[in-house]
């Protein structure tokens, strides 16, 4: 009896171990399958994300006159690929003058807009301002409207002030556009910072204003840099406002130069257009590469413990 009982227990134990082994193999296989599927999906999304960049770059090396002339063979590097479009832009057009104009406009408007955003964001977060909630709702609503809606009102207003075809005529609306979004962004970030730091600074003898600017501003560095990058992007790529305000060729920006260089007699020269887009994207790529860690922290509001 004892032998039969022990044999039965051994059989049950062996069966249970076999079932556990089968389940482990099943879950292991399912894990591998899920990983393969997830990698395939990620590769597909990566192709969709990278292909437009590749297409623009490879098109810039070809002499495609229009999209109607494009074919599948144009998507591959060939012996006919050349830097002729880049040479044409850099040596036959005032590209560096347009770059200088663009950097002046974007740099000044970004600095003014973000500096005003810091003060307004700190004030909205830390001070009890009358009608503060109404003002915040107004800022939120203004961010929902496209900037191009303001082109015609700005044009008539600045025409009366004789500010068209000048740096100041573009710096003012660009700074205002950066102020609206950045103020709300910095305010939300500062809301998540504890008041203990500034209160401790005030106990040590700092004034309220000094505590805000010497304590909160350094702690808000990620969101400030993020706001600067976003504020830089708008004027740098803007054509709607600059194209209406600027008429002198010596004040052309990169976006206006892009239209001017790639415009053919009948159709757009997409080879030149793509080459200009690549050159125009280099400063943006450098900025995002240098400040990428601030971008990551800027997308999510961090808290300090």
C-alpha cells in the first residue's frame, strides 16, 4: 500500500512539474511573440517617421522640377545625385543674409517674449491677482486660435504706425505670440514647485521679489528652455506674417527666401525646395540636439522633493 501511495504521489508530482514546465514554455513563447510584434510595430512607425526626412534629403540631391516628374527610382541614391541645389542656394542667393535676418528676429522676439513670460508666469502662480482665473482662461482660449488669424489686424494696425517692412514690425507680434503660450506653460510648472524654498529664502533675509527670481527661476530652468525652443520655432518657420510685412529683399527671412528660391515659372522646383528645407532645418536640429534633456523634462511637469 505504501509503495502504491508513494508511486501515486510521484506521478502527481511529475504531472504537476510537467504542467508547470509547459505553462512556463507557453508564457515564454507568448512573451517572445509579443516582443516580436511590438518590435515590428515600432519599426513600421519608425519608417513612417523617418521616410519624410529621407524623402526630402534624397529629393534635394536630384533635379526634380515637380512632383509629376518624380518616380520610385528617385527615392534611391544614384550617380546623377549631386549638390547642385545646395550650391545654387548658397552661392547664387543671399542665403546667409536671410539666415542673419531670421536669427535676429527670432532671437530678439524669443528673449523678449520669454522674459515677459517668466514675470507673468511667476505672478500668476504666486500672487493673488484680481480676475486671475478669468485672465488664465483668456490665455488658454487665445492659445487655441491660429496665429494666422491675426495677420490682417496686425497689418492694418502696423501700417498706421509705419512699422511695416521693419524688424520691429515683426518682433512685436512674435514676442506677443511667445508671451501667450509661455506664460501659461511657466505658470503651470511653477504651481508644482513647493513654496518652502522661497519661504526659507525670505527667512534668510531675501525680499519676496529676490526669492522669486533667485530661487524659482533657476528651479524652472527646464520649462524656461522648453518655452524658449517653442518660442523660437514660431518666428523661424513663419511665412504668413513675414510674407505680408516684409517687401525689401534685404530683410527677407528664411521662409520668404524658401518661397523666392523654389518658385519656378509654372511649378515649384522641389529639388531646390528640399535643399533649402534641409539647410533651414540644420539650426533647429542643433538646438534640439543640444537641449534635448530639457525638452524631455519640459514635456512633463516635474516636482521637487
